[in-house]
C-alpha cells in the first residue's frame, strides 16, 4: 500500500519535474566558426546531443555532436552563411534552437 | 533641357524622396496583437507597426524565420509582453537598447500558474508553468503596457512626445471605461462557475471576480473522447455551465459540449487581431456574449 502511494506520488510529480528541465541553446559566431553551447535550465550541462545546422530555408547543411562540455564548434568553411543559420540541438529528450542572422555574422566578423 | 525632360526628372526626384522617407519611417515590432494595437494608437501613422506571427500560429510558441529576426534586429523598438510570453525572444540576439518589456512595472500583479507539460501544433512540447501571460485581458494591466510603450516611443524620439502622451491619455480613458463597464456587467456572475478550454483568462477572471477553471484543449480543435471525459469531471467538480473557447471550434464540438448541458461562448483572447474588430470592440463583444450565456443558464 505504502509502495503504491509512493509510486503515485512520484508519478504525480513527474510532469512538473519534466517541465522544469528545458534545454537552453546559445550560439555565438565569428568569421570562421559558430560556437554552440547547450545546457538545461537547471544548470546541468547537456553532454550528449545532435546538432543540426540549417539554412534559411530549413535545409540541413551539417550535423555534428555535442561534446561532454556541452559545446561544439561548427567551422563555417564551405557553409553559405549569407542568409543566416539555424542551430538546432536535440538531446533525445529535449530540443531547442538558436537563430543566427546574417547581421549577427557581419557584426561579429568586423563588418 | 526641354520642359518634358525637366518634368520627368522632377517626378523621379519626388518619387525617390518619397521612397526614402517611407524607408525612414520608424519600425516597431510587437510580439502580440494587443501590443501592436496600443503602439498603433499611440504613434498613429508615424511608424510601421509589425506583428510578424502568422494567423494560424500561437505567438507564444512561434518559431521565427531568419528574415523575421533580421527585421526585428533592425527595428527601432521591439515590444515584448514579458510574463514568459514569446519563447523565441530567448533564442536570438536582439539589441537590448531597443527592447521594451511592457510589463516590467507590472510584475507584482503577475499570476503564478501550475506546471503542465503538453504539446500542440508544430511548436513542440511546452509547459504553462511559471506566469500567466495574457495580461491584456485585464484592461488595467493593458493600460500599464500602453504606458510603457508610450514612454519607450517618447524616449527614442520616434514621434513628438506631446502627441504620444495626448494619445495615451485618450487610450487610457477608453481602457478605464472598458474596465469599469466590464466589472459592472460581470458583477452578477461572481457565483457563476465557468470552464475555459485553455488557461488564458486568469487576469480577466481575477479582475472581474470570476471563477474560471481551465482545460488544456487545442485552440479551435474538436475535443477527443478523453477530453470530453475530463470536461465532464470538471463540470461535476465546479458545477460550471459555461464553456469558454478561445477560438471558434468545429460545429460538432459545440454540439457535443451543448449536449453535456454547457452554454458555449467564444471569447477571442486577441493574441492575434480579431477579425473585423479591434481590441476594445472585441473585448466588449466577448463580455456581452458572456452575459448572454449566463442569461441562457438562468432561463434553462
């Protein structure tokens, strides 16, 4: 009986626990690379996950993985950044994105 | 240069000057319709007001395109609702000096909400934990948001300050009148329990002393069997006889809830511009519909 009550309490708490952990994605850009950072809203680093780089038409340009520091560096060589980029991070259980505009790139590239 | 050529050159110069002037109009981006409406009332034709979210997308969970963000970055003002509304603003770089959180002075009035995770549309899974967002459904809070917009427009010198504050005064009088009329009209409904298909009406309910329980249904969609069962349970729990929809649902949905003994009311939240009506008129029309629904209950 006590076990059932405990289980019920855990299950009842589960939705709020899940909702409390959101993935936060940030990307900064310079002339040569996009640096992606991902962590959960409780401060925990997202150590695993797929990163997808998309163009302005949502066409997939590149995929790579998060490192255990919750970051990844995406070299821009060979990527057309003229219309900006969308960085998506998917940890399997959570996903989020960051938008990099052409103006962000120009601003951080000394233009 | 003959006369005809001079005339053409003159016309071209005029056209070019007008084009340049059009391009130089201040650009204001708003994250929802009420903020766009208040900005339009305050600055009139002196600026372009842009609310970029497509009509069929919930602005709270809109995922903008890159061009949308470029436009926002170039805007003179970006009007934010605050209160956890518009998640996209945390996923882009926006110029801080041009961001206006229209509810930063209203945080004491915020309503904390329960945490419920769900998903609808293509916005992905999300939760309503945190703070209720639809501040503008309380005209006194809407007035506070309008005041913040006026101050930002004046501070950035986008239009003559005297004009802005004169328009703010007029808008304030209209919002006060709307608030007063709404409170008077709804006072007899203080003991009438209601259910909303989505948790949108917290500020409206509090301001007017109403009790509105909430479901988590998709806007404008027909409820499933399970959702109807939830509704039946909530009816038993609250004794509610009025069901508030934020958007017009399919006829079959209206019929199904009517068969449960509910009177349906569509009360647009105005997060998007209501069709044919502005903020004030839509608000007033919805209040009238609520009163009529309560009248139907009492005659049944």
